[in-house]
C-alpha cells in the first residue's frame, strides 16, 4: 500500500517527472468514487438519492441488457461507472471473474451514476445508432428491477459541460429528456423485432422507465452539500487537479 501511495504522490502539479499518467488518478471515476464514499459516510441527500438508504455501491460492475442474447442486433453488458442500492456483485462465478450485478426481487432501491469529466455522453451505441448511452443504461436498469423498486439514473459532470453541445449539436440535457429516452427504446424494440429475432423485452419496461428518476448532477453542487470542512477541502482539492489534468 505504501508503494502505491508513493507512486500516486509522484504526480506533482509543476513536475514533468511522474511514475503514472495523471489522468489515471485524477479522472471522473475516482472523483465520483470519492464523492460516493464520503456521501455514504456523511449520509448526504443528493437530489433523489438518500445515501443513508444506500446499502451497497460499486464501480465498473456489469449490468445485463434485455438484448444481450439477441441473435442479430445484440449488445453486451453495460459497464456501470457507479451502481448503488440493494444488490450483490458476482466477481467470481465458477472460478471466472464476471462482475455481474445481481438485484434480488425484494430490492427497494437501485440506480446508476454515469461519470463524465472531459468526454461527452455517447449519443449512440455500436449496434444501434439512435440509442444513446443514457437510454441503454436506463433500459438495463428497468430490465433488472421490479416495478416497486425505486430507481434512478444521473449523469455527473462539471458545471461548465452541462450545456456544451457535441458534434451533432446535442447537449447532455437533450440526451436525458424522458420523451427522447422513450422514443429511442421504442425504436430499439422495433429494430429488434424487424430482425425476426426472439422477443426479449417485456412491455412493462416502459412502466419502469417512467418511474426511473433521470437527471444531471454537477460536481460543484455535490461538493457543496458537505458541511464537514475537511471533507469539502479534500474534494475541492481533488476536483481542482481533475480539472487541471483534463484541461477543463
């Protein structure tokens, strides 16, 4: 552990000599993990997320898709930046690491936070050009939860990136609009059915999508929720380095 800390400490603001690429540490993933860690510790309430009621969280675990067994227009597991709620992760199944999220039928809460720093939210997926990253994750959440489970999907990013347009002129706000999400799911199901593939998605997915809380969080507003001066200082310092090394 000491050696790992020494390697990370080699990153200095004004030094060209470092043992590790700075953005391996100062990135959206570690920024959000720190925020979640301290939010659970301090029982923070962030928009619709009550961290006092969050039983478990993990990063980079896999969430299954209703189209994972499709013969033609299939998709793989969704890598979740942060998954929170009532679930377990099977990191070792039959001796093989899988990292699949398992949500039981009695789960009361489950959600995903997609973390962004410099890169935009993808407006498409490999096999479905009108099916964006947010819509895909929300569909996966609906596929894996029951209707009585409280669900959410948030994108966290720097405040200055919220209204920034991508190459197609689309903002993050556009990508997470409920009407756009439902339209994209309908189109994805239609494309799947037209491929003469087996039925893989139930109609109640739309009821669950309707109930899923979808929104945007900025790092700035999240950090401001902490009343502990030392924690807030730690988070602001780390965030400043994230912005520096990601040219924000």
